[in-house]
């Protein structure tokens, strides 16, 4: 868990406001079957496969997979700079991601992406921290980190978690 107390508080507030603004149908599914922000950060460790949704210039939805990393209360993911999803996100930074583990966990997030290591521009202030984490996980020479891959942070405006049995998620 890399989240500060303030990041956990912000994440918990996001869960609450998202659920309060949701439909009665979604609330009937999630309420009483969710976990706290602190519990979620304990579950979402390492690489988590994401279903990433972007939109084409014609407004058509596209979904693809991405290696997701939940750090500091937000999703981080990367792709090749030449990938279609990179073009979509550059032109239209709104995105949705879902991480699911069978019927035991569903994490659904909508937000706007921020490019962390833009080519030819200054990286975000925390890019070096993310890069060290990624290189530790994938290896220093897995990619040309400055030119081959682009990494994004999804700044969420809506997020909900379905987790009916925390014990199932934390058993080893």
C-alpha cells in the first residue's frame, strides 16, 4: 500500500459520492457488498489486468487490455506510443477502466487520463517514482522507457467497488 492517509480519505470520499450519485439499480447491487478504500488498496497489489475503454474520432467505443497498477489511489497503465489507444487518449483523454476477478471483485472507474512521460516534454513530478516501480516489476531494460512506451494516470471522477466477500480476496 503506497497511499497516504489523505489519498485514502479522498478515495473513500470518491466511493461515497459516486455511489450516492448512481442509479438505484447499481446501488442495489453494490451497497452492503463493497469494501473501504484502505481494504481495496490492500487487495490491488502488483499488476492488475484492466479493460480500458477509449473512444475513436467517430465516437465509437473501443476496449482493450492494459497492465494496471493501483498506486496512490489511482490507476496507472501504459501502452506503446504507436498503439491506437495512445492516439485515442491523446485526442480524447476521457477513459473508463474495469478490473474484475470473477464474481469476487469489480472495480469500475471513469475519469480523465494524464500522460506521465510525454515524449519531448517534461514528465510529471512523480514519473520517476512510477518508473522505479515499473522497472523493478518489469526490468530496467524491458522497454525504452523514454520513447517506446507511454504511461497514463487515470484521474477519476467516478469509482465504485463490488466486493461481496473480502475474506475471499485476501486468502493466500
